[in-house]
């Protein structure tokens, strides 16, 4: 087993009041602005809400980084990874 691979194990967020909530009634532009400012967003209600947010985030970043050069493609992917890691879902302990 290769011990050189770093493991990303985030700490649980115990106070959900620190998060911005996202559902189908949330303004997508304000949610993307919150992500860009570094604020985590908690997707509520349906899985499709999270998919919608990620799709709109991709659309926003494609306008910002046109992907015409290799450098722009790398910047786009890096920014998408950074912002999409701020999109959270709630996990319930069912044990």
C-alpha cells in the first residue's frame, strides 16, 4: 500500500447555523457568490438540488474561464474543485 497518498478527511460540522442552506427556492447567483467567498453551502431537500447547483457552477465558471488554452482549462478545473468541495450534504447517523 502506498503511504504517499494524502487522505482528505474533513472534520464534521457540528453547528449547521454556520452554513448557508440551498434548496430549489434559493437564488443560484447568490449561492455561487457565497461559494466564491468561501462560505460552505448545505444542500437540503433533494439530491437534484445539489446537481442543479453544480451544473450552474460549471456554467458560471465556463463563462469566467473559456477553456481555450491548457492554462485556462487547469484554472477552470482547479476553481471548480475548490468551490464544489464547499457544497455539502447532511449525513445522518443511522446506527
